[in-house]
């Protein structure tokens, strides 16, 4: 595989409406231990996969996150992670991710407006925290990715969202077409015609901008 995404924990302080993991505040005792996690990273490296993404939940809720990043780097993996927009996401955290030699940090932005994004993420202030993290990543010299979920709720704003992300100085925009799992199973899906309209928006950005645009769970793109 070109990349492996490890859902390192289901623990997260947000209550996102689309969360496939149905994330909860506490950590699950069945999470991999640090030793099991490092062995997983070894296996990923041994099979030749170049990119490893530490996802969640909120991977910051794992005390060994920096150790896992460093171990993956020692095995030649390109390491990325996606911290949630909570009080744990601080300037110091971003600087520590950079110091651990993280290759790329991602943040989630689903709407270009604070009130809509916060409503989708279930916590007031999530948008503002995310925008702070964007500035901190640039300050630390950490390449930044934006992840955007597309479903019936967010689709009407994708054109505005596309204009918004083009101003953020990112290296990668990943657009996720919702797979209705976990809490996301109650959200509205998209018609074929809506998908085609959204593909055109994404394609225009892809042709114009210098950053990578990747579409997930829409192989027909």
C-alpha cells in the first residue's frame, strides 16, 4: 500500500457529527500499547509502504505520540498526524511535533465559516482553534494539510470552501466524501449529480493551485 492510516485512539474531546469512530472522551483499553505500536510501524516499513498517518480520535491523547513519530522516522517512514482542535492543540504541541521530525500536520476544516464548522464539530471555538493551529504550523515550518468532509450538509459550501483553503498556505487539500459510519450514519448523502458538480469545483482547484488535491472515497473522481 502507498499509505497506512492507523486509528491510534478513539479518544477525542470533540463530538463531530460525521465521526466514523464514534469517538468518546476516554481511551479504550484495547488500544495498541507503545510496544505494539512500534511493532506495527516496523511492519509497515518492512512491507515498503512509504507514508504512515497517525489518526484518531485525537492522536494527541496518546502520551506516546512523539515516540511513535520518532520511531516511524527512524524506520524511514514519512510520518503525518492530525490533532483535533481542542485545548490540547497548542503552539507548544505544534513545535514539539516539528521537533519530533513530523513530515506533515493536518487540520480539519469542513466549513469556511466558524459557526457552521463549530456546529458540525460539536464544540464552540473549534474553528478559531484550527485557524490558530494553521498559523502555528507556518510559524514552526511544518507543512500543513487541510481535510474537508463532503456530505449533504457541507456540499453547498464547497465552492466557498475551495476559495478559503487556497488562502491558507497549505501543501495538501484532502476532500473526503462521507462514508456513513459511526455518528456519520445519520447524515445526508449526495446524489450522482451533486457529486459531478462537486468534482468540477475540486478539479478547478487541482488544475490551478500548486498544492496537492486528493479525493478520498470517490474513486469515480
